[in-house]
C-alpha cells in the first residue's frame, strides 16, 4: 500500500469538521495550516529531496497571491484564469532564475535565494501602482470555481484541504518515481548522478520550478481566502518560517513537511496570546530541533518508534520508507 | 552634480564601513568554523540597544559602550558554546538554520527587554554638520570611518603580527593540522565568535546615532554584512571589508540616483550579479573540485 | 544501446590521444595516448598521484583537458558534459564512494537505469498508467544488475547500512544497470579483504564476458595481473609502458619505477 498514509491523512482531514462542527479553530486554523502544508511540501521537494536550500521561497507565494489579486481586481479576470496566470508567472520566474542560481552551492545558494526574496519583497512594497505598496490590495473577489463562489469558513476549509491533499498526493507520486529518484540522487552525490546520465542542472531546475508552482498555487488561494494581500505576508520572515516547517518535520519526507507545517501553525496560534514571546520560542525551537534532532521531529520520532517496535518484536528494522 | 555625487560617496562609505565590520565578523567566524553566522546582525543590534539602555541608566558613553561590547562578546561566546559546538560536523543547511534560530531568539530577547519602540543614541560629538568640499558630513560619520579604519587595522595586525592570530588563521586553513601542531581549536573557535560579536557590537554602537535602533535593526545589517562577505569572497577578511564599502557606496548611489525605496533591491541585485558571474567573490580565490 | 552493433576489430572502442590536464602548476596528465580494443579488460596502473583518477575524470567529462582527444566508438567525447558521455555508453565507479546514501540499494541501482527509460515530470506527478509499468521494468532491470553482483538479498536495505565491501559492489551494480559499453572501475579492490577481492576478480571477468569493455584502475597487483588483458602504466602523468601483463612484468623501467623488484604475479 504505497498510499496508505495518504488515505489515512485524507480521512482525518475529512472527519475533523464532522467531529467538531462549527468549530472556529478547526476550520480557520485548519485552512491556514493547509496552505502552509502546500508551501512546505513544495519546498521540501527542493530542500529535502533535491538538497537545495531556498531562503526566498515566500517570493513565489507572493507571485501567486499578487497575480490573483491584481488580475481579478484591476482587470476583472475570472479567478481560475488569474490563478493559472499566477502559476505561469511563478513557473517562468523560477525557470529563468534556476539555472544561474542552482549552479551555486551551500552558503552561496543561501545568499542568492535570500537576495532574490528580498528583491521580490522590495518590488511588492515599491511598485505601488500595481501592488498597492505597503498598504496592500483589498477587495479581492471570492474564488469562483466554474460558477461556485467559495464563501464562508467551512467552504474554504474544503477547498484548501482538497488543494492540500492534491499537493501531498503529487509530491508522494513524484518522489517515488524516476524523476524523484533523480532528484534524490542529486542530493546524494551530484557526481554520481551525472555519471548515471542525470542532467543535474535540469533536475534541480525541475525541483525549483515545481516547488515554485506549489507556492504560487497556495498564494492564489491565500489571496482569495483573505480577500486582501500585503507585502508583509511574503517577507524574509515568512521564507524562514517555511524553511522551519520543512526542517521541523524532517527533510526528505513528505509527511515530515506536512507535520512540520501543521506543528508550526498550531504553535503560532498557541503563542498568539503571548505575542511577545513568539520570536523567542520560534528561535529556541529552531535551534533545539536542529541541534538535538537534525533529522526533524516527524522523521526522528518515526525512527524511534520503529526502533522501539523492532526491539519489542525482536526483528530487524525494515528499510526506511 | 559632482557635489551631489560626492555626498552620495560620503554616505555610502559611512554605511559601507558598517557593512565592512559586519562582513569582517562573518568572515572571521566562517574561517574558524565553516559556519555562516546569520546572527551576526543581532550582535550589532544587541551592541546598540545595550549601549542605549546603559546610557539611559545614567552611565557615561564610554563606559556604556565598553560594557555593551563586553556583554555582546559574552553572547557570542554563549552562542558558540551552546548552539554551534553541540552541532559540530552538521551539514551546511543545519548550521544555517541553527544560526537563523539564534538570530530569531536574540531578536525575541530584545523584544522582551526593550519592546518594539525605536531608540536612538546621542551623537558622540554633537550633530553640527561639517562642510567638506561640497558635501555635508555629520561628525558621527567621521567617528564611524575613523573607528572602522582603526578596527580593521587592528584585526589585520592581529592576524599578521600575533601568535594567537596566526593560530586562528591556521585553524581556518586546516583544522586537523592545526590540532596536530597543538593549537586548541575549541579555544580558537570561541575566540572567533567573541571577536566577531565584539566587532558587531562596536558597529552597532557607532551607527546608533545615525539610524534609529530597534529589536529588528540587525536583520538588514546582518544580511548586508553577509553580502559584503560574499562579494569579497567568503572567508577572506579584507575582501569582506572591501565588499562592504563597495556595497555601501553602490547602495548610496542607487538610493540617490535611482530611488531610495529600491536601495536594498539594488544592493542585492549587485550581490546576485557577483554570484552569477564571479561566484567565488570579487576578491576570492578559486579552487577546483575533486571527484 | 542494448544490442551492440558488430564492429570491425581494427577500430578501437576507446582512443585517447595527447591528453593534457594541469592543476595550477601540476601536470596531472602530460600528453597521455592509448587505445583500448572492445571486449578487453584494460588496466591502468601507476603510483599514487600518477594521474589515474584524473584520467578517468577527464574521460567522463568532469574535467576539461587543455589538449588532446578522446574518441569513443569513433566519436569525440571531449567537451561533452558527464551526463552526455554516460548516454554514449560510459559508466564508472568512484575511488571515493559516491553512493546515494539517502536511498535504498535498489533505488541506487534504479538511478543507474536512468538513461534506459524516459519519464516525464507531469506523468510522474500524476502517476499516469504508463508509470506503473515503467517502475516495474526499472525494478526488474535493477534486480538483474544486483543479481549479477550477488546483492539481490540486500535490495531493500538503505545503502548506508551496508558494510564497506558491499557498498563498493553496489557502485558496480549501479554502473552495470546503465548497460554501458565501457565500464571504468577506480580502485574497486581498495579496502576489500582477500575473499572479497577474489569475488571481485570473478565479477570483473564476468562483466567482460558479458561484452562490456572494462577500464580498471587498481593497486592490487595479483588482481590486475591476473585479470587484465592489457595494461597501461602511468607515472607523473605520462605513459611509462603499455602491453600485456607479461610485457609489463618484464619491463625494466616499470619494475624499477613501480613494481619494485622482481615479483611474480601468478594468481
Ligand atoms: N581537482 C584537483 N585539483 C588539484 N589537483 C588535483 C586535482 N585532481 C588531481 N590533482 C592532482 O593531480 C595529480 C594526480 O592525481 P590523481 O589523478 O588523483 O592520482 P591517482 O589517481 O593516480 O592516485 C596529483 O598530483 C593530484 O594532487
Ligand atoms: Mg586515484
């Protein structure tokens, strides 16, 4: 059962609002966690599987959001068309940027993606004529899916969860395919991957573009759900949060990214009351996880459970999934 | 127009000096430990904020500056001891994230201590502008320039003239070999963190009278310092200094001639161009990879 | 690439002429020339630092030699990136293990089959019907290579969990999975014990017998002398001698420079 985990997750997502009807926490926080899951799962393809860090991923989230916001409010485009345009824009941007940027490694790559993110944010703030500047753009119409206008928390929960499950499913498929193995090979040993006939530049570019598409998709949904966008949602801090989600759950594990995204969303919600402590906790958590469990919470815990299980049963541990 | 250009140049060199100091800190830590310390900017912020707080508590400027610097050095040492040392040998991504975590943590501490307000420091020797050529120069800019020159010269002398400095360089060059000839690598690491924290704090104290300071003030300064180090060729201390000044001047020219809103974008665009066309930095040295 | 076209035996599979590669002041390859006929085991020996690995890296496109030519199956390889050279039918192992430690053994070998199947990104993401069949096929090919290397029982284990000797064998299986015409082995016996070395010798012979030409860099003289058809001796980036194992063992210069005294290598 390749997708057993996926079906279990889908069932849980569907059951939650039924178990807790009219629960603000479930539908609203759930929706916001869902968007984060899409972002984290996409970024994990790049960071976890292909092994390329990006400290500017919020830029692509922003491209999707602003494409939807601008095209629907200023030009009256139908929302699905605007979403498609956002995907196209983010994909092209990522593609054009990938070649020069992904030649770099380690700290240089970190710097380049970071610079890219900062530049994108500056443009969002400064190109007032298009983006509304620091005040943002309001009055974004609801998402219109072939005549169905998505309105209300519960409907949004449904839409975002469906999108999230799609993202998780795509990611699981991709990783467990020739394309995904090529990506992981790039991470494992770039030299060997090349020698096995993998065009590593192309593989990295693919990962970069796909993760940008995931982010832009989340961005479009976010813009419609909030009916408002401003640059604050796409700044460096957001890029760092995305990285946190991926590493918190565990690199190179789709469900790790899912768990990381949900955990960080809940944590932020939990800390809303202690707003001033949020940074402190966020920073401490990031350090602690990386120092004591660098493989991430989800991956680390599943490994521990597996070890415990095999110790109890007394058999050899099965291969890591 | 020439006067205006001169003015931009003066502004650029002032701000560039700070980038140089922060970049120098990056280079020191990178050399000693292969870690890019994303909390470097927070050292700057801590230096400035602590000095301001101490000054407000009634201490004289010099005393406040010294105590603030020493406290920040302490923070640098703690960072090394409790965040970097336990993760020795971790991957680049892991160490990047640890130091980002440290940066957020320190920002969180500053937020709790000093709130979200902006704070400023009184200029060291008044704020009556001085006319030099056609440009107006604030006395504080001269302080920045002067102290930076002195600090850079001291760091250079430290590496070239003292045994301790040479030991630190040896560590950067080859840690195993350094260990083999009896250099205590652990102590060298702490030295590097302490030194860069001190440099950062001094940069913060110098700049506080010109730009306001807040718990977030270190973010951009840190990134620009990192940029300076990259432009100069990561791990090349004097390259970082040159990169910082270059970046500052470019940014000032961009702000003056293009648009001040885009100045950060211009600076980072420049960094990206350097990375694309000269990935080892303008003053770095190249190495071919082995299979 | 699967069915080998019959070739005139006069035409060598690999013809290297005047290859030069320097690093700073070091001339790692100072005009190396040699030819390898198809279907042979051709060994390259020489002291450490002689330029053997550099030769491999140049052949595979990791380095850009400053002069010379590398003709493979009568086409020039020089200037091509590694993945294009792989597509021409060259595979290799590495002196320093370059396994994908983030994958299982069989996944490693499946990457070896990369060029034997084309998967489109979107087809993979949507898991279109063809993908299932293709995964099946790739797995079968990988198993074949694993069986040849006697690793079938390790297929599902993480590559990082294997003992060193088996890791080296996975690298060979991965390279074989590409169905190469030319296989480059860089010190495959380094770090192996005697039993493992003997098994390796049989494996290399089996590989040659299956029609793959083998270029072998190795320090283990009994293995080299026992298994190779011809040898090339490098010293300081230059060719010191070339010939059959018997020629080489009787070459006074080689014995003086490298083999170090009269030793008989009957295995
Ligand atoms: N990437 C490189 N950069 C600099 N020097 C290198 C590089 N690769 C090899 N060399 C040098 O080239 C020479 C040959 O090395 P190598 O081919 O690894 O020798 P061998 O494999 O025969 O032991 C050595 O002097 C080595 O130091
Ligand atoms: Mg070698």
